[in-house]
């Protein structure tokens, strides 16, 4: 795989559910640098032999497979090159551990999974999620002259404009079976 493994134990009951993540070989597969390049393409293939994930920068000429970018009715993942993440079925019976996939777009601030320090820090974020998030909110409240007695959830609920850049902009979702 092109990425680097950040954990080797995919069991959700170990390592605070950090799992077996992969750090992409680029610095623009998520976050502000992802936004700066106009986003990108993610593709995931799961079959009995492996789980593979690819990433291509949206505007990187010639890197997005043509069957993907043209919206073909069928695709050939064998022609896509080395995946960013690759999990072979060598020590884990994929079919017995995975069921139907769900596609979820979520903006949970410091939720049950993303808020875990090991996950937050592995993504290159400093400190801890709750501390960083609440510190940012309290700083914004001071700038805006708002009462420090507001809870962070009250601030979020009553100041939507502070989160103008927190959104998903999805051009397409395609599912192939």
C-alpha cells in the first residue's frame, strides 16, 4: 500500500478503538490542505480477499482513473494502481467480520471516536479534541463579547456563522456492486 499503517490491531475493543488506520503518503487527503486543493476522490473496494482504499486529488491531471472520473457503469480496480490503504485477508476473515457498509457524512465535534486522543493526535492535531475545541469556542466568545457562562453546546447552537467552513461538499457518490 502507498500509505503507512498507524496501527496493526483492527479489533474495536482494543487501543481505544483506534483500529488499524493508515496515514496517506500525501499531506492533502483531509483537512485544510484537502480543501485548498479543491477536494479529492476516495474509493473503497471490499471483497473476500481484501479491503482497499484509494485517494486521488480532485484536480491532479491524469491520476484519477478514467472509469472513475467519467462515471462509467463498470470499473476496473486492477487498473487503478497501488491503493492508499490495503488490508489483505491473511489474518482476518473479512466476510465473517464485516457486513453491509453504510455511507455516513458526519460533523460530530469531538465525538465518541474522533475525540479519542489517540485518534485526534494521529491525525496530526495537537492537544486533545475537547480542550482544543472548547478553547477555540471560548476564544471566539471573548472576541464576540459573549458571556463566558454559555456552554459550548449553547454557543454552537446559537452561533452557526462561526462554523461556516464546517460542512461537506459532495459532488457525487457512486456505489458499484
